[in-house]
């Protein structure tokens, strides 16, 4: 049986309330929106670079976003001794190269696991807490949430276009 990415429920973000739950909900909504763009696709479809000449693919974005979650929350914020799996200094496009459709299910599960790890890493920190970025210096947890929302929003735009090119599906 061929694996396909599962369907995802996208919940509404709060319109009123405290800042922290709102930021968390917006980030989770963007995470779910991205996964929703993958829903129902096979590994082969996820690996398809459907907008040539770009090498962007949904599977590449899955791998990229897993590294983004891992590096920002686990390495930088929590100080864990882990490395990005697919990209890094000198090869920031590594997540989009050497894709294996047979590994799509594992890569998808890895992204979902990194999302959970990111939530856990941030849960014990206040929005005003500061951590150090190796190149730019001090950054707040608040800034990190806003940055990740921006990161997902940008890639959700890419994912919308890639998905439409693969099978015509659009998120309305």
C-alpha cells in the first residue's frame, strides 16, 4: 500500500486574548496549513519539483521546515546538542537535494516530531526571555515566535503553488 500524507485539521486562531496563546495558535495554524498542503499526496508527489526551474518541492519544504524547527527551538533556544539533518552552513539548500520519495513518510513524521519538540522547548520560556544567536546576538522568545510565523507563512505560499501544480488542489 502506498503511503499518503494524512489529512490535517486546521483550527481557528483566537481573535482575542493573551499574547502567548495567540502567538502559539498562529504558529500552530501555519504548521497545520503547511501539513494540509501535503495531505493526500504520495511520496512521489511530495518529491515532485512542480514549478521548474525551481527545485522547490513539498518534500524539500518538509525537510527544510524540520531543520528550521530543530535549529531555532532546540539548538538556539534550548541549547540542545543536536544538528540540522539536511542543511547547514555552506549548504542551506541541502533539504531540497537528493530527495527520496520512499522516505517521505519518515520525513513527514520527523517534521511532526520536531514541531512537538519545539513546543516543549518553548513551553518553559517566557516571551521576554532572551537567548543568543551565533551571528546576530540576543533574541527574545517573542521574536522567535514572530519569525517562525513569518517562515511558515512564506513557505505556505510556496506550498500553495506547488500543490496546485501537482494536482490542482487549492486551499480556499
